[in-house]
């Protein structure tokens, strides 16, 4: 998916997207460190980077919510600042757009995105992790199907397949190996 994006876009847009992604992950990382979290590994996947904590249970639900929200908040704040700066320097609008789109996309209520993780943490805190899993699974399916339909409409109307490609990544997070559908015996 990234290779297709690189092939079809300008170097400025690619730079803006990569800069927004680095800022997003730095927001998570710096917040985790300030809350006492120890980062064990950073893994790059189809939907972006994933930060693994060395001692996950050491963060409370509230602190983990702050760390999860830090990435999208970083993007949204920087996006607004760059848009304001774009009044004098129009090139900043591309960087602003990359931040705003990345921040908003990451707030979608689908795991493993930050929005899905935030909702899962809130539900797990209020009920239990198993109820949070079940509830978020259905929310994720509803959001992904809705986005798939919208992105197909957008692709047909505007000729842009990029949102549809992102939805494919979201759909992949709902695959059987992730627990949406129980695996049955093969015949």
C-alpha cells in the first residue's frame, strides 16, 4: 500500500505524510516516557507504527488513555498550527492536511487505531476487557463497512482510491486471525 502511495504521489506529499507519521509516533513516545512507561519495541505495520511497552500493566487505564490520545492530538494541534501558518506560505497547507487527515483517521473507533484503543480502554475500565472486546468488535465492523461504502462512492465520484486502500487495511485488522471470526475445523 505504501509503495503504491509513493508511486502515485509527489515527493512533497510523501514528505508531508512521513513527517506527520513521525510527529504522531513522537507524541505517543514522549507521553509514554513522561508517564513512566518503558518502550520495548516499535513495529511498523500496514496501518502504521505500533509501540510496545516493556511493562504494560504499570500504566493505569487513565495514563494509557493519555498516551494513546497523544499521537492524534499531536497531529491535530500541528495541523491547525500549520494551517494558520499557511496563510502566509501556502506550501504549509499540504503539511497541515497530512497532519489533520492522519490525526482524524487515527481517531476512528476501530482497533488497532488510536480511537479504537481509546474506546476499548474506556469500556474495559468501566466494565471488563472481555466486554470491551465484544463491543469494540461490532463497532469496528460497522465503521469499516460504512467507510468501505463511502470510499467506494468517493472512488467512483472523484477517482481517488486512497481512502479505499486505507479501509482495506482496517478490514485486515478485523480478519479471523485477529479474532473477529472463530476459526473452525478444516475438512
